[in-house]
C-alpha cells in the first residue's frame, strides 16, 4: 500500500499543509516519503524513511521549499518523479501496482525509451506510468491510455505549473478523495488528513475519474465509471481508523466486524481484548456485542519503536515484535479471554509474541477471533508483503492435502470440511483454545457496501 496527497492553495505557500497531509499518510508505507512543490520552479525531496518517519526526515527542510501547489507520496518506491516533456515539466506520484510492469518496460525499451529510476533493480512503477502517459497528445488522454495498458491498479497525482491532475484507478481499488478548506483544495488517499487541517470532503473520485485542481477550484476532465471494486482490506487493516471511504468510517466498520464475531459465539468470555493496535477496534465491537468488558491485558510500548516490519531481517523484526507487547498478569491470570485480530498472515507473531504471553501469564482460555476470512491469496493490486508460500493458510493446506488434490474453492467455502480442517490446523499451530474467522458475508455487511462493489480477491481468489 502507498498513500498519495496533494494541495493547491490561494495562499502564498502550501508547504505546511503539504507536510501535514503527508504526515497523516505515514502509516501507509515504510520505505520512501517524498514531496514536490511548484512555485517559481518545480522542486522535490525524497527520503528513505525505513529508519525514521516521514515527519522527522522532512521537518527541517520542508520549510525551505516554496510554492502554493504540491504533491507527495509515502511509498515502497522513490516518488515523486520529475518529468521534462513536450507537455511541459511535471511531477507525478502514484498509488498502486502494475503486474505487467516487465512486459510494458520491454515494449518501451523497444521504442527507444530508457528508464532512469529503479527500485531493487526493477523499473520504477511511477516512471513507467509517466512514460505510458507521454504516449498520447495530452495528460488526460495519456492517463486514459495508461489505464488501458496496465494490469493492476494505479491512482495518481500530476503536478504541473498550473495545478494538479488527480486520477483514481479504473476499478477504484484505492480511494482518492478531494477536500476543500477556506483557501485550498486537497487530494488524498486518507481522509484522516482532513479534520485538523479544516478540509471538508467535496468529492470522492469514482473509478477512472480525472479532475484538475487549481486556485480557482476543481474541474472535471473525465467522468468516472460506476464499476467500483474498492479494496475491502482498507476497512479491516490498512486504512487509518479516522478515515472514511464512500462514507463508511474505518473505526465504525471495525467495531461492526467485532459485533459480527460476537454473534458467532454462544459462550461468554470474561473479557475481550485486541492484539494492539490492529485488533483493538474489532475487540471493542466484540465486547459491545457480547456485553463483556473490553480490557487491555497486552499493552504496546510504542515510545522509541518503529513499526515491527521495518527491518529487513526477520530475526530483528521478531525481536522488536517480542519486546513491544507487554503483558499485565493481573488481567490475564485465570481469565477466559477472547483475543481479536484483524487478520493472520504468517501467524508467527500472533503465536510467539501474543498468545504465548497470555499462556505464560496463566490465562485460562484464549479464543482467537479474526475480523476477516482466511487470507488465501496475495494482493495483486498493490504492493504486498505477503507471498503465497508464507501464508499460514497455504502451510495448512500443504500439510492437509497432497499436491494435485488442493482444490482452493473448498478452502474458500466456510461450510466445507476442508475449510474446517484448515482452521483447526491453524488453531493448533497457534496454540489457541479455539479459532474462528469472520464469515465473508458478515465482513461485507459490516463494511456496508454491496458485495459487487468490493475487491475480495485476498479471500476468494476471484476478481
Ligand atoms: S487483493 Fe486484497 S488487499 Fe488487494 S485490493 Fe483486493 S482486497 Fe485489497
């Protein structure tokens, strides 16, 4: 996942707004943070943020930049890209993923294009997108052409000397939302960035929609379609609790997920707790639904720690995960606990650094409840840290069924014996008293959008 943001202001300078819009997207990426400003000229700054946050990297220098239009990205690749073209100079940021990146790059090489930016020796997606856009007569038709060529999803912002083009990906996988305050227009992935900067939502772009923002306001460049397939995982895990997409607030949806989980259980635990922080809202919902106390027997010690997946070495990530969560024995000993979590990817941290701490502090029972169905397929629309072989579901299936006899649709079906065996295998592996996942229809009803408007590929393998 990445986050993109931009602002156009009537004020002399928009640097403060741009900086804080970026800061409020920090949870969406761990590798690069960058901004570009358009004043007398286009300027940009990009930092590696794997060792420290966007805010600490940029807070000294951002005030030295000038301009009343700007864009930025928190991302897995270096962005913004600066482009000199026949349309004039522009900077571009993108949010998404291109599955056919290799073949598109090959095609462009054959037309004598070259690439200057690379990420891990791969062509930078932002640069690839900009080169596709340049194949047409203007930026808007170029964006349409790019949409028609890529397999995956790309939303973007383009900063020119006159303003900002904002375009949402053709299926609406990632959100792109326009806000307005007294003197500025902004475009963001996360509406979390709006309240403290006094922005109000004026428009949520539809799939494939393109608008242009300048000092005078917003103008439509290309109408959007109705074929929305927004990522359901935004509400389960990736989105920030204060954000809303299509008027559905993330925190409220997570509470509804917890209430749905509570309805699945016949027994009453002594307390509901969340794996901090990702399971907290789901646990609050469970506690409200079940009418049991929400407690925090596991506390996350955040001062001084970065995010646990920052270091590239697994043993360092594990050490950080272990040290971050502190158990409170007085709340655990002898208790029948329901522990809520957003999802399970590998399961190692849940097992070793969460459940084990509850058992070591003499919990009586630990019932694990997961806010979404089992993750069976890695994301194909955005940068994903989960490889298929790493998923605990795949490990379960590998152990339960010989190669050639693994019918994935059976593991998607919550009523099949294969699904039940897979969940039981995972429960044993985790060392949980019991394990239940959310049913897909319950997750969809908690989100509150029609099923047809959600991407559920992670769970169903179907587009
Ligand atoms: S595959 Fe999963 S994470 Fe990716 S867009 Fe679809 S629901 Fe979201």
